[in-house]
């Protein structure tokens, strides 16, 4: 199904082609008359030849118009079929909702009816926002983790169906913000287990790590020492241990490291989780933030143009130049951070 922007673009292109057809229809008869009148060898043409040329100039616009009408008719038929299919899908989905509303009204319980109406109004508002803005808006924490589980289900199903032809990937970003490493034994703990299990099954995971500049400077210091006033440092080391720990290295995981000042668009994103299926289709949860209760939330992105821009931006930094092992090897000084990692069971080789 085309997005609103694509539909608008198609409409604009058709209006331009309409203009071209009208111009051609007006020009051809004039050209035919001018050819007959001014062509150098016209004196050798008899009247039948001249009439034939003029007739061709008059008939050609009619033929062009018939072709244009046929194209327009085929386009309308295709569009009508597409709309009909979408309406059938919508009717099927709504049919699962209507019985619940019907039961609410037939219960003769005013409290249930008021509750159902309030919830229906809330859903309609959310759907209207998604249609108007091509994004979901901030999801509630429960909704956020439900979306994460849904994306996990999609890519696991893709892997099961495609088997050897599976080329899907998980994309994510870690900002290493001080409040990102909140201990959460609920939703977040379960999701981390799900994510690591997908990596363990061989689903390739690419993660962009946005680190503060002072962390990079620390790695490259001549005399490395564990910082006492850098909340991001323990989380950074834990990530390296989880994915690059000796005897526990996850070959399917690849991390890329950039400074928080390298790209402001990524820095503002704060965090994201995305999947790219084998057919190239992408699903994104972006703008991860911590709410006032310490829970993570984000929003789903629906705009295909925005999704392509996001994909292009990620590809810009998912290169060997920014691979975490290469950055650390290039920056770290001898007898410093590298030795600290080895002492903590991390081998980036």
C-alpha cells in the first residue's frame, strides 16, 4: 500500500502527463499544416498527399487521447481493486472488535458501557495520530515491550521460513546515557534475555554505541585507570563482557562505536531498536527515553521515507572503520585499556 506522500506524488505526475498530452494534441495538427505548407519539396506533392498528412495530424490526437483514456482506466481499475482489498481486510479486522462492543452494550451495565466508550475513544485518537503523523507517539512501557516482542516474533519467523536464505538483521543503538543502566527485573530483564537468545541462535545483530567523548579519551590515555565518576563506564565494560567475553564471544553480534558529537541526528535519537527482514522490510522503534518512573518507552515509525533515511544513516556508521574492536585497537595505548580488558575476560581479537 502506498503512503500518503507516494499517492500525492503519483497524482502530481499524472497531472503533468495530462498537460503533455493536451499540448501534443494541439501541436500535431499545426505541425501537419506547416509541413504541407512550407516543406521545400511540397511543390511535388499532389493534393492527396497533402490531405493525408493533414488527416494524420488530425487523427493522431484522437489516437493519443484513446491511449491516455485506456491507461487512466487501467489505473483506476487497479486503484479500485486495491481499495476494495484494503476494505475487505479492514472489515475482517473490525468484525473481531464489533462483537466485544456489542457485548458491552448488551450487558445493560452502565459502568461497562462507559468504560468501553472511553477505551474506544482512546484507540480512535491513537489511530488518528498515527495516520496524521506517520508515527505512533510515545508508547506506554507495556505497549513498548509488546512491540519489541512483536518485532522479535517477526524476525524469528522470517529465520524459520527462509532457513539458509535468511538475511535478516537486528539493528539497535546504545547511548550509554547515565540513566540507561537502570536495574529492571521486569520487562527489561525479560527483553534482554529474548534479545540475547536471538543472538545465540545466529540472528545477526548490529549495534551502534554512542559513547561520550571523555570515555574515548579515557581509553586512549597514556596511563589508564578505572574512573570513579563516569556512570557509563560499568555499562560499557559489561557490554564488552557479554558479547566479546573469552569463551563466550557471540560471532553474530557486531558493535560500532562513535562519539556523542559525531552525528547530532543519532545523538538526538537517544536509542532505537529495529529489524530488517530478508525481503528488506524494516520495522523501527525509535526515540527511546526513560519516563518519570524509570521505565523505557519509545515510538513506532511508519513513514517509509523516514525509515529509508534512518537506514541510510545507520549504514553510514556500520562500517569496519567504526567497528568497536578497531576503534579500541586504534585508540588504546600499550599497557593500558587493552590489558584491563584482558584482565576482565574480554578479548577483541
